[in-house]
C-alpha cells in the first residue's frame, strides 16, 4: 500500500511540516526533504541537514494506546531502522539509548519523536529520522561529536530511493507489531543492537552524573544501569548517555 507522501526539496523541518498538518493526514503519512533549514534534534539542538545524499524523513503515526506508549515506540523505531540498514547490506549497525544509531562508536543517525494530543486520548506522533549517507565534509566539520556515514558501513551503498521505500515499509510493519504486542517482544532485539551493552557509561541527568555499566533496556524501555547499589532503570527524555 502506497503511503501519503510529501517530497519537498527545501523545508524548515520535515517534523514541523507533519506536526502542522496532523489533523489533515492519515496515519503513516511521510515527508521527505533534500535539505532542512532548521533540522532539529532533541531539546532544541540542531540537526545538520545539508544538500547531498542524506536522508531526512518523518512519519506521522496515530498511536491509539496514547502518550504513555510513545517512549517504547521511539525505541522500536530504532530497531526498524537498524533492521532496514542491515537488510540492505550495512554491517555492525548499533543503537544508543534512547534515540541514536551508531556505527563504530560514531553517530550515524538520530531519531526525534514529537507529539501532540491529550492524556487519555490517542497520541499523534511525528517520528523524524536523519541518516547520514554521504555527508559533505565541509558541513560535517560543524558537527560537534564523532559522526559517520552509511557509506562507511556498507560495501555497496543502496540507492536512496530503495532505502527510503524499504524504511517506510519496515516502519509500518514494526509500528503495527508494537501496537498489537507492546515492547516486550522487542527487548532482546534492542539489546542485540545495543552499542553500550555491558560497557561502562555515564548518564547525564540535568546537573547530575551517574556512572555504571549499561545492562540494556527493561520492559518500560528504561535504560538499566548497574552501580554498586544494584541495577536501576532510568527513563525519561531528559537523560543523555555517554560512553566512558
Ligand atoms: P543525547 O544523548 O541527549 O540524545 P546527542 O548529542 O546525540 O545527545 P541529540 O539532540 O540527540 O543530541 O542530537 C543532536 C546532536 O547531534 C547535535 O548537537 C550534534 O552534536 C549532533 N549532530 C547534528 N547533526 C548531525 C548529523 N547530521 N549527524 C550526526 N550528528 C549530528
Ligand atoms: C537526534 O539525534 O536528536 C535526532 C535528530 C533527528 C533529525 C531528523 S531529520 C528529519 C526530522 N526533521 C527534523 O527536524 N528532525 C528529524
């Protein structure tokens, strides 16, 4: 089935485009752009989105289970992207809790899930992903953390059209499975992709820093951190994970 698709060469943000049109779109609608003037990451951070062959893709998803299920959904999106890239020939694709894809300890892609809706009602989610395929060196030099391209993870790069189409199809299947079955069946799969599983990490929680060993995710999608006090789940959008 063909999704509702907006292909827009230059845009502020593909997430914003869908958020502005939530009431007029079917669930599963997709927006793709060549260039974002105001691509964004979490907490107002910038997502560098130059022309080139990168992927800037957002999908609108109506989640009947409501906002409480949104955290799990954004983890499952990571699995859908990692599965897609792996199926298309990429090797050693990894996830970093909660919302990044990694290759060789460098950031390859980011996921930003934004929502509108009221407690108790269906949540209207816009799930955005930015994937570096062949980031131009000049723009890449502006990124203030280690990053990489899909071109480095693949012997043969798939065409961007094939990549986008396969990704959209996989997102549909995976999100539908999540709505029916919940997060539980995805936990082992997520942990298999976990870049930091059993590695020392620190969590930045506002001004606080907690160090420990990452032990994967739990049934709620929280990150399990082992410290001398035992294993504690950490959950919430204001937490950032860093390798030690
Ligand atoms: P967190 O763990 O809190 O998610 P983060 O540094 O990954 O931390 P995000 O908001 O997820 O922060 O992503 C935005 C950050 O990603 C930017 O501050 C920048 O460091 C980095 N970044 C921006 N554009 C790109 C890009 N095209 N490719 C890789 N990394 C990028
Ligand atoms: C992150 O790592 O913080 C998430 C980055 C998400 C970037 C994508 S690009 C497509 C969509 N539109 C945006 O403005 N952001 C997301």
